[in-house]
C-alpha cells in the first residue's frame, strides 16, 4: 500500500468512527422513543394514550429528520417527506410508518453495530498498551478475549498482539460497519419510489441560485470597499509621501506636517482593511464563538439590546458567519430606521436548526422594498436553505425571525 493509499485508508477509518459515534447518538434517542411508543400503544387500548399519539408522531419525525441530516452530511442528501397532518391524522402518513420501522431497527441492530464499532478502537488501545501496565492488575487476570494468564512481560506482549489485530479490524472493517449501520436509514428514510420531488428540486435550485447571487454580491461589496476605501487611502499616502520627499529638499519645515498627514492616511487605510476583513469572516467568531461575537454586537449597539443565547454546541463556520451578519445588519437597521428604545436578540438551537429572533419596540412598518437591508439578509439566509419571517405592523413592534440548518 502506498503512502497516499494509507493516508486515504486512515481518513476513511476516522470518518467511519465519527459516523458510528453519530449513529450511536440517534440510536439512543431511537431506543428511548421505542419505549415511549410502546407505552403510548398500550395505553391507547384504554383510550388514554390517544392523547399522546400526535406528540409521539412528531417525536418520530424529529428523530428521523435528525438521522436524515446526519446521513446527508456523509453522502447524498436524503429529502424528507411532507409535513405531518395534525392530530391523529398524522398516523395515516405512510412515510411515518416507514420511519417507525427504521426506529425499531436503529434502536436494536443499529445500536449493537454502533457499540461494536466503538469497542474496536477501545479494545485496540487497551491491548496495545497492556504491556505497560499489566503489573498493576490482579494476578492471573487479562483484558478482553485473552484466554491465558499473564505472569510476565512476555505474556503481556502477547496480549499486545491482540491490540494489533483489533487495530487492523478497525482500520479495514470500520468503514464497512458505518455503511452497514447507515444502509437501513437510507432505504427507509428516503422518499419511496415514485414520489414527486419536483417541488423540492425547484426549491433547491432556487436556493442554490440565491447562493450564487449572494456570493457575487459579496464579491462586489468587497471590491467596492477596497476601491472606495483602502485603495483611495493608500493613494493618498503615496501622494503625501511624494510631497514629503520633495519638501525635505525644498522646505524641510513643512515635511513633518506632510509626513503626519501621510501617517494618518495610512492608519485610516489600515482601519478600512480591518473593516473589509471583518466583513468577510469576523475573526471574533474563531476566538469567542457565536455567543461571544453576538455579545459584542449587543454591547456596541446604540439601542439598549437584551441578548439571550443558548447554544449547546457550535454550528458550521459558514452558518455562524451568516447568523453574525444577520444580527449585525438587523441591529444596524434598528439603530438607523426604527426609532426604538429597546431591542432583543434570542438565539437557540432547536430541531437541528439555529433559530434567531430579533425584536425592537420601534415604529414598525419595515419593508423589504424600502432599502432597509432586509433583502440582503433574506438573500444570505436563503443561500443556506434557511427561512426568514418579518413581522412589522405600523406602530410596531418589529420581529425578524430567521432559521438556519444546523445539524449536530
């Protein structure tokens, strides 16, 4: 095996381990939900469980959507079904029953595959390191599948050979286990044959076009910022330095003033460049995360702003950057146009989505066609297959709600 082939094989084994860990997470959820469905089914015989049947259907769909999002990150996208009907009618959905079958399978076989796949690297580490700590365990005891007593270093080294075997099994068998675990989900959670996906295809085509438009608009904005700001400042620096050079020979007394103006122009150019860089990807996101970055925006906002952020884990960098720009643009709009005396930003991760709500008590009447920047926010959000809802009646208050995909 070549060095490049070894690198690819190692990368595949690490990816497989990550997929098995993610599969174990959904398997635990599936196992708990199977018990809940069993209780609801039993109590429904007496009529009591019928009250919980609609919420049970929503729970099944939520776990199934979580698995769809997970599998879509590691392969072709799995398109979800239409939204569930309300009440007990949800259980007339054939896709829901396919999800129940997957739920039972994933809670049993999928759970076992995940546990077995994760014990392989643990066993490999245990057996490989056993020769270094065998003396600390009770006599005549050995880990794992070792069937001989370990009395000396040679016996312990023989146990280390088991670790090598586990390492080879995980190296070559890990990707196969990950595929075996994912196969039922790809079969049962995908739309059944003959499903009309034309509307979803049109929707995805539109969002991809919006992403390209947003990218082109962002490049034009950066180009304008560099041309109108930093470039002009640097030209001024060049002119002033030339004037200072000539002044040294002709009028040394004025050379200091010209150099001081050149320094000020250089500092302004640096400030312009920093602004452009922050507009591409705010460095604060790397250092402080989305919650810290939003805290900075709320603190710098001219309108008193209440911030409520609950992020149990981080989203993709592109999603966090989009959320940052959405909040920054919205707070700028509130400061410039709303006449508000108070604003609020709420950020949550729910149902695999990053949900942002921005409110103010201003005069209301915000209009996307009024040049308020909301169109730009919508373009950014839709580029990531997200949703934006604006509620702004005359007299206020104004509420901007944004949802961005953010799988865990």
